[in-house]
C-alpha cells in the first residue's frame, strides 16, 4: 500500500474557479449528480463541458501497465469508467489484456467509445457485480468521493474484495484550508471528501491494502 501518482502525465486542466463559484447553485448540482447528458456533454458549469476521446489517457495507461507489470491474459476493472476511454487505452496499450469498466451513468455507457462496446457494465461502486478475486488490478479514479461516507466505505471494501492482487484508488482531497475552500467552490458531485489522513482512516476501516493518490484542485 503506497501513495503513487499514476496520473502525473495527464495534461493540466484550466479551471475558472471564480466563474464556477458564481454559477454553482442547487439546481446545477442536482443536475450534475444525475451523471447524464448535461454532466458529460452540457455546458461547463454542469460538469465536463463536453467529454470526447482525445487520447489523453494513453500515457496514463502505459504508466499503469508498467507500474503493475500487467501482461496479456490478466484482468483489469475500472470502477467509474465513464465513457470507457481508459478501458480503451489500456486494451490498446497491452494487446490481450482483459479490461472491463463499470459505471452508474447510463448516458456515459450508451455514449462510450465504440472500441469498448461489450466491455462496460452498469452498476454502482458499492455493490460490484463481480465474484471475489476476479481481477488482477482494480482501479477507481475520481469516483468513490461521489458517494456518501457509508457507501464510500462499502465501495472501498468491494474494490478490495474483487481484486486478487492490486488496486489503485484516487479521490478528491486537499492539504490545507485554502485548498479545501477552492475545492468546495468548484466541486459539483462529491458527497464525501476529506484530508488525506481522513481518507487513510477510511481505507484502514475498509481493510484496503491497495495504492492511492489524491486529486487536488489548485
């Protein structure tokens, strides 16, 4: 179990924090939490502002494969896979790697990349539809914090349950009060979040032994 930044190669995102803070209201938050068309492909104030494949996850896929020494025939699960872009890039980067995804958003699954049709499943992170020890690696990037604390705990337990070897979880966090205020002015969908030590306590409670990292909004 270690802190490791597997998303270090992702291009940095420019965020207009002040604009999001002034436009953010209860109706926008409620719509974003439906994880439907408005969240993925609607105006920026509702979420991504349009989420289409641009290859940005390719380098992350290579880093994940290298770090976990993934090989053809191994099984990987992406919990909170969205439109399946990382699933595609992992599959492309290591031919023969069996990569699957799961997401709560029917819109994202319906509008997934054509290369991953049949590899994605509908379901919730806190009730995974897979048998114990089904995967060599289970990853969950910026997903678990969208659940309330009780369900977040269950989701981490589920990730541990279905992984027979490795796991990696990345969640929203902050290191100081200034970062927390910036985060809270920007976030739309997170329901449980905290400082790293609070997340580590939750990991310990769940019996989680995998790796982890934090998404910090600056």
